[in-house]
């Protein structure tokens, strides 16, 4: 481990940070419309992005600095179980191919900006829409915080921010936060869309170099796997169990499979994922992206291997999230360490910007407009969303500066469980209107309550609460809590829908029609072709 400030690496890091900062502010003039004061322009980039911009935006959105740090850190800590992230990012694309084009079409037809907009229009229920909006906000806030944790991990290894008082210690992070807040406020979604090109290029370069260069320095993959196997075989004195394993055993297969499946079902339902999808200019852009985005999964598999390399390199850190930054600092020349750290840092800025915009859109459309100011104009909506995006980032910063990092991690793990409970209303609603709105709301509440309770009551590898897997009722095998909660959610929704329809409980009004779900940008009446003010108002029925 190198002591003190790594001046060369820091200089390279600052250079790339300045480049993306300039790009962030320039983005406010990129593809700018005559009237940019509406959520279509600020929050969705004018719904104008083509295949490649959408690919980089979605990649920057889904494969974050936390992914860069946490996936190999999971391998470093426990071995093969951490590889569940690879199959789940492969499984999700066939799943989303079936429903994302339908969501794009109906959203563009009616001017919907968020998934909660669609649920309100489909089921005629502001209450159900509010439930999904609050779920999205709860799941997104700690996710933003963890992007800042990724930046902080890089700064720690670089040796900066180590002053004697809290202000000097956190000053570099405060500067990064201020820059992120400024260019997001001015440019909206265009800023992360433009910066994503640099971010993804850097990450691909770093991964390719790391997967070739580091094994050569360590004596090859055979040596790496041998060292990792020996390390995982060592027993923990406190538990008497091995640290981990190179290959998942039979007792872990249900947990591995259900965690991968449940995570795949939830990935594209996060608000930031939906925001990136709705920013594209046609449904065919979405279809093409579901076929080329798996290239990122190839990168993720290589990235996960860094966890084994950290073990073989003898990296010793108290916080597993520092394992990969420390590996880079130990193995790379200083100048390339700066490039690698810039990839992680920029890999935090892009998704943090998209997430804050998505959360702000949810607040503006599904809380502020639906319940506080129904007559808000498109210009007023855009102003409120800009301010809300700042407040979201401030909340995430407070998370990072004042609370134990495990709190953010715990809530992020809960976020996957929570987001999975939006599947019946959102994905189900794209294919059928059979469900009753009150049945869906009750199912959501039961799934949220059960999932949160079971997660809190389940120990993880490092603490007494917030584990991901527990015994599946009736089966007796360990499985993903979120998937069990989802099944319970669906059962409640189905049973209560039958009951409510049998006793004649009034249902909401569906403002959509079947042709809306296959409409494309060139079709008559699609909101993208209307003036911005009209398009913004279309979602407020």
C-alpha cells in the first residue's frame, strides 16, 4: 500500500474530472430545443436520443461506480456467490425486451414522464401511482449515496481529503458534489448522456488493461485461482466456517438462482432506468438496445475477476469496498492508476446525475402535481424538478457524510426488494387491465411489509440484519427475499381483484387503449410530435 498523496494519479484524475465538468456544462446547448422549460426537455433530453446515445446512457445508468467497486468486492469477500450479478444482467434483457417497447409507446402517446404517470393513467388511481413513486424515491436515494461512496473510496486511496477536521477531510467530495449539482441543474439529462461516452470508454480501457496486465504481474490465472482458493478455504475463527468458495455448493444454488432472477426482474424498473428508456426517440431504439446491452455483461464478468486478483495480490483492507481501488494503486503505474480512478469517479457522476433527475421527476409529476399543484404549467414543473434534483443530491450527500456507510448499503439492498414489488402494477399493467387498483395497492403493501421485515430479520455476512436470502416458505430452500415477497404480492393482488370484482367495488378509469402500446414516434397523436407544452400536459389527466 502506498502512503501519502499519489500526485501523478491525482493529476490525471483531476484532468479527466475537468474534462467531464466542461462537457457537463456544454451539454446544456447540445440538441437544445427552442423551449427547454419543460420536463420532456430537461428530464428526458427531448425524448430524442438514438441507439448509440441510449446505449451509452443506459450503460452509464446501470453499470455504476458502485458496480465497479461492489461486484469484485463481493467476490473478494465471499467468492463465487458474488458472480450472481453476471447471470442477472444477462437474464434481464430478454425480460425487458417484452415490456420496455410497450412502456415507451404508451408513455410517448400520452406524454408520461415517469412509470407512476403510466400507472395513474392505466388504473385511474393516484393512490397506486403515489405508492410506486414513493417506492422509487426510497430505492433511489441510497443508490445515489453509494455513487458518492464510490468517489470517496477513490479519494481515500489517492490520499486526499485527510485533513484534521471534517470540512477539509470531505472537501474533495463536496467539490465533486457541487460540480455534479451545477451541471445537472443547467443541462438536465443531456449532461450525463454526453459524459457517458467518456465514462464508458474509460471503463472499457481500464477493464481490458486490468484483465491482461494484472494476471501477467501475478503469475497467471492459475496462480490467481490457487491463491483465491486457499484464502477462501481458511476458516473464520468467529464462525468456524470457510470464508467463501470458488464454486457455489449445492446448498447455495436456490439462493444464487432466485437472487439472479429477482434482480433481473427489478433492474429496469428503477426510476433512473425508466428515465433513460423514455428519453429515446423510438421504440425500435429500445428493441435494438436490449440486443446490444449484454456487451456490458461481458465486461461485468471480467470486472468480477478483479476480486480474485485482489486476493492473489495480497490486498488487505478493512472496508471491502476499497479492495479494487487499492488493487489498482498497488499494481498499475501511477499515471494509469489515475485513469482507472477517473473511470470509477466518472462512473459515479453519470448515474448519480440520472438518478437525481429521475427522483426529481417522480416528485414533481406524482407528488407535487398530483397532490399539491394540479394546475402546474410545464415551465413550473421543470423549475420544481430542477430544485428537487438538488435536494435529492443534498440528501444523498448527508447520507454519506453523517451516517455509517452500511446504512446506505442496507437501504440499497432493500431497494431491490422494494422495486420488485412494483412489477404487478407496472409490468402487469402493460399487458392487462384485469387487476383491480385496490388489489394491486394491497398486494404492493403486503409485499413491501413482508420483504422489509424479512430482510431486517435476516443476518448478512457482516452484520445482524439486512441479509438478502432466507428460507422460502413451503419449499425449505434458501432464496431471495424479494422474489418471495413478489409472489406474495401477486397472490394478494389476484385474490383481492377477484373479491373486489365479485362485490362490485368501483375501479378506476383506463385512459389508454390497445393501440397505444404499439405506437411509434411517427404515428399520429404521439406526444413527441406535439408542442412541448401540450406534451407536458398530456400526462396530467
